[in-house]
C-alpha cells in the first residue's frame, strides 16, 4: 500500500509540475502578445496636451483622451427638468415621426436579411459539416464560401451593393443577409457535427438517400440550436442594420450620419435610446419564443 501511495504522490507531483510549467509558459506567451499588440495599437503612446494655463505637457494617450470622451458624452445628454419634462422630451425626440419610419425600415431590413441568411446558412451547414458532407470537395467548397461570406464586414458588402443597386434598403438586406449566411452557416455546421449519427445510420440502412438522412436524422436534432442561433442573429442584425445606413443602405444609420455631420449631439443620444429599447424588446420576445418552443418555463 505504501508503494502505491508513493507512486501516486510521485505522479501527482509530476503532474503538478507540468501544470505549473504550462501555466507559466501560457502566461508568458500571452504577456508577450499583449505587449506586441499594445505597441502596434499605440496603447503606450505619449502625446502632448494643452493644460488649463495654456502650457503644453506630455501625457499618456489614454489618460489624455478619457476627459475628451467625457466631454463628448456630456454633449449628448439633453437638458431635462422635472417641471418641464414633457416639453423637454418633445424637444429631445422632436424628429420621432421620421425616426419611427426609419426604425421600422431598420427592423424590416434585419428581418428580411435574417430570413435570407438562415436559408443560405442552413442549407450550406450540412455539406459544411465533416460528418455529413457527401465528399471532400463539397466540404471544402462549402466551408470556403461560408468563410468568405462572414469574413467581409457588412459595411464593405453594403458599399458594394450600394454601388451596384443604388442607395436604399435593398443594399442593406443583401449585405446583412450575405454576412448572416456565413456566420449562421458556421454555427449550424458545428451543431451538425455534434449530433448522434445513429438515426442517420438507421435511415441509410432503410434505403434512404443522403437528403433523407439529413431530413429525418439530422434536422430534428439540430432544430433547437438553429432556433437559438437564429433569434440571436436577428438581434445582432437589428444593430447592424442601424449602422449600415451610414453608407446609404437604409435604416436609422443615415440619421446617425446626419446627426454627427451637423453635430446634433442630443439626436445621437435619442437614436441610441431608440435602438436600445428596440433591442431590449426584441431580446425579451426572442427569449420568450425560444423558451416556448423548447418547452421550458417562461423567461424571468
């Protein structure tokens, strides 16, 4: 017994030494990468600032920039008084009729783009999964397409489609939809790779084709994950569609551009509040729908 205990203690001590060595090695590597990244991003840059008395002094760029950030944010806060709250809010959201129409356009762009992205990503997720792809070439082509679609930012796609189809919501739908297909196709394919293959083997043994295996063996297993990823992506697309309008692809983004161009700072905060409330509502509705579909208690 003592020999077994000594052997266990020796193995345990050796395992602890390896764990400590691994921890130290990973920490050193991460620290080096952090320093290199910080240097490349000018994190440690020293800049000159003008002091209150007019003299110049050197300061760390982060320390020098934070007060300016505070000044900018302070400009976006409207003057609200409890005695005149109604009129103050009316002034703050004075363009609410225009913003309401653009908000509806933003949500519709996100919805339509999500539909296109779900269809494209769902169909390509099965040939992009290692355990479901019919052959290596199909797997390679499917994965490369999904990588290209999600690598290019929505703004770049929006600029391309604005050039091709003109200013308007169509460019936004195509840009977000293409990027969504790439992102969801990746998530769906990973869910496909974690399924139980026995139902598919049963369909194949019964004489089913590859499409039958996917339809009856794979799809029922991944539907809960597909629903969760889809609802999350719709929320993300609402935020994305409110930004790509900055380049003329429809939605509230054009109002952001106008407010920044004319330095209407309180309009920026009003638009932020509108988008924040919209995202919260969509998040709660999506959570309730997801819980209802998968059969668990109501959201808290």
